[in-house]
């Protein structure tokens, strides 16, 4: 009897691993949330841009220019978010003298759909946006800011050598598989099968893309920002990432949660100072005769 039960469980788990990827692709097309405001609503100039993603769907973004040649910053939202949800960063970036590009990842905001989304695809979209800025004659250097899944994508893209000078990761998780495992409430065998199926969908093992394992390969200055009241991605993730790469800068926001940036706003000045330090090239000192 025990042998039959074990065999049945093995067959069931095998079926889950085989069939679930097709179902998960549907689940990994996130629901779209309302685009509730634009840069123009904040009194900022905006240029709508459309970029071709790696796999074909077009990416929507708002380019917010400043006068003349200046550094530029890509801002990338998290899962189910969109560019509008991070527009609180637009006025301080503009006031600090940065061009900015607020990007909608595939299947988010106003961008076109793909068959599914994942953190590596967020990273691909970020790389497309960086390349676009590098091609602009009014951009002198490029930095990136990412939130949640977008923050993990920042670390992944930077570790792969995307051409940026500085990066900011807000509310990044340390390991996607471990985070999902903690959030799943299924029996252990079902959780195991689901995690394996998700790996099959995204095309990577979790260890290959986990920020914990990639952060040491980031060659540019990196600022980690995290709220100490984050219940989605606990602040322990930030301390772990910082311990893995002690050269990173760490900013902990008292009372900061995961999705609401209100408590982060008093610390935007610290983020701007970090970007100014690493993106703005000081003018050469005047020569004396």
C-alpha cells in the first residue's frame, strides 16, 4: 500500500511539474493597474517614448527632460505596478538636474503584453531603456532606480554589465525562490513542484538570478533602500544583500512599507545625493598661469 501511495504521489508531482508551466504562464501575466497620473499632472514636461523589447512587444515610457546635456535615470516599477506609481520620484529627479525615463515593463502600464513576465524579463526591459538613453545626444551618463522586482532586475542587469554608472535598488528581495516558498501555503510537495515549474517557465534556476548571488558582480556604486516595516519583503533581505556586498550603501527607512513610498519621501534627498555623486562629472578646475 505504501509503495502504491508513493508511486501515486510521484506521478502526481510529475504531472504538476509537466502541466503547471502552461498554467503558470497565464498567472505570470500580471493584472494591469490603473495609470492614475502622468508627469504633466505634476507640472513636468513629458515625452512619450516607445521602445522595442527583446522579444517584440513595445515598451511605453515617459521621458522627462531637463535643459541641455545632463545625466539620465531610468525608473522601473515592481510587479503589477507601472510608471505612474513611482512618479513621486519625478520632481526630485527633475529638480536635481537629471533627465528621467519612467518605464512600463512588458505587460504593465501602457506597454504591450508578452506571453508572461518574470524578473529576468524586467532586466531585459531595463537594458533596452538604458540603451535608448545611451543613444541620446543630450544624455551624459545613466543611472537606474528599481523597486521590488524592478530592484532585483536592477541588480541582475548591473551584474551582467549593462552600461550604467550607478544603481539604486528599493525593497529588493535576496532570493526569489525562498521568498515565494515563504509566501506559499501549500503542502511541501506541492510547493516544491510549483517552484520547479516556475523555474521552467522563467528559464533560469533561482540561484542564477538571485540578487544574493548576483550583487557581488555589480561593478558600479549601488545604494540599497528598504523600509523597516516591509511585510512583503522583510528588511532582513536588505541586510543580507549588504552583507554579501559590503561596498554597497545601505539606507533603512523607519516605518517604510513595501508599496507606499510616502515614508520614503523624506529620504529622496539622500538618493539624489547618491546619484549626483556618481553620475555628475565635476567640472575641471580652472588652470592657473
